[in-house]
């Protein structure tokens, strides 16, 4: 063995952790859309408008639930990697 080689220090291994932001799928980030407002002249008009608002709220809730489910899946995925 050469004496010059035996005195060389062992190379150090450096681990660098890079954190990248993880964003949810774009279709989970859509803004909730309310139906256009219109003149309410009768009780039936009011009832129909309320039904449209309820449908918009249900749609928005569904988006929120998908986003929460996605976040939970990502949390589980990250915990599995550690």
C-alpha cells in the first residue's frame, strides 16, 4: 500500500434536504360559483333561488371534502416515506 494514499481522509457524505411545496390538483382549487342574482318577485322565485344557492353550497362542500381527502392522503404518503 502506498503511504500517501493511506493518510487521505475518508470523503464525507453530505445529505441535503430540499423542501418543495406540494400543491393539490388544480381542479380542487376552483372557486365556488354562485348563480347570478336575479329579481325575486314571487315566493316561487325565492324558493327556486334558494334551491340554486343550496346546490352551489353542496358543490362547494364537495370540493372542500376532496381537498381534505387529498391532504390526508398526502400526509399519509409523507409519513410512509420517513
